[in-house]
């Protein structure tokens, strides 16, 4: 059984290799075999997890704010070309599960409202069972109106749709049958088999650019981890601690996921790893114990990822003593 934050201490930081958005290293259609290889190399180097994000389709609003100055930067709302490749994360994580043993499989930014909860719960349960409990899911609503329009899902209801997914999964990942009556989804006496590796299903992380009330509620009710977009604003962690306490939980139950801070000196160059890792010790002191690293920010060589991961592990271990 994979380790969880509850079964380990913070003697060493955890590291997560971001496999999405490495287009400068994998080409326009993405070299999916390379991503699978990098996951295996990350596991061998001592990384705790690999992470994939998703879009189903993109439209013109994907680049409405102009594309990112350096293609190695993170994709954000409105800063990417509409033809940016986003492979199906659950399918790709299944391939990674087959060639790894310990690394956790983080399906970040799963756009739950764009699917039916029965279908998505079944897909995630199967992958979780296949990987023997290694799946971690970050369900979210995303930002693209064009994507919602293409799939004929009402954008204005995306938050309520996500909340119904979460409520339905909590029931579906217990022994059946399950009956659910929501405003958008209804089903009677549904048996979802096979279920996930553990009753209760995959661990759920939540994140966003701000800790708005709906996000606070979802974390307090369903969350195992908090993965903010950037650094939390002053006072936000106190708000999160209060929301957890109100729900009868302790913020120390949450895995806090931080990251590196790549700085690019031009549009065609990689960032300096040592400079980016300077953000780690402060986050570690604040209780963050897992740090995301995107390899294409620091190397253009698709065959150097294994060595890069080993270098990151050594340097982070030194930084936090």
C-alpha cells in the first residue's frame, strides 16, 4: 500500500514531476512514450508522484490574452494556443501505472463537470484499483467557456456540477447500491464495480488561485491535499485552518503542495534550477511538504530527465537539511 501523509513524517520533502506542458521537449503532438519513460525515471530517482493536467478541447479563448512569452512557462487561463496538446490524463496515467510500482499518479485538473459522475467515478476507480491505490485526483471546474460550449455543458453551473460529482463519488466509492438525487444528476440503485482500491476512493487534492468560499468548503469536506496556484495570499492559510476546524478536522491532515519558481531571462532559454529551488525552504517551513517541478523549465533535452530528477532530489534534500 502506498504511503500517505498520515503514515509518514516530514523528515524528507516529497517531489512531484509535472508531465504536462513539456511541449518544448516532446513536440507538437507530445511524445507520449517519453512521458511514460520520464515517470519511470522519476520513480527511480526518488520522486513521490507524477502529475498530469487536462483539457478535453480548446477554443479561441485559450489564447485570448496572448500566448506566454516563453513556451516553458506554465499554461494559465487565456495564454496558450488553441492547438496546444493535452493528452487524456487518466488514459496516460494508466500506461504509467503499468511500468511503475510506487510513484503516485496525480490527475490534476480533472474537469469533472464536463463528464457524468458515474462514468468518471468508474474510470477513476478502475485506475486506482489497477495502481493499487496510487491515484490522486484534483477535481476542478477550469476557466474556458469555449470548452464548456463545445461539450454543451452550462458554464454558469460548473461549480454546482462539481459539488454534485463530489457528493456522488463519496457514495459510489462505498459498497453499493447507490441512489443519488441531485439538481443535475439522478440515478437509482447503481452498483459501481469494481470499486477503487480502498473504500472511499482516491485521495482528493483541491487548488485554485484564491481560497474562495466554495473551495474552502470542498477542501474541508472532501480534501486530502491543498495545491494552490502560486503562493497563498496572506491570511489564506488561516482561513483554511478555520474552515477545517469548523468541519471538525485539523489542517495538519492536509498534504500541502508547493512548487518551484522558475525565472526566465528570455523567450528562448531555460531557467536556472538553483534559483528556482530557492523558494523551497520557506514553503517547507510553512508546512508545505510536496514540491512540483516541471522539467522543460530547466532542460531542453528529453533524454536528460532522469539525471535532472536525481539532481533535484539531491539539491532539495540539501536545502531542507
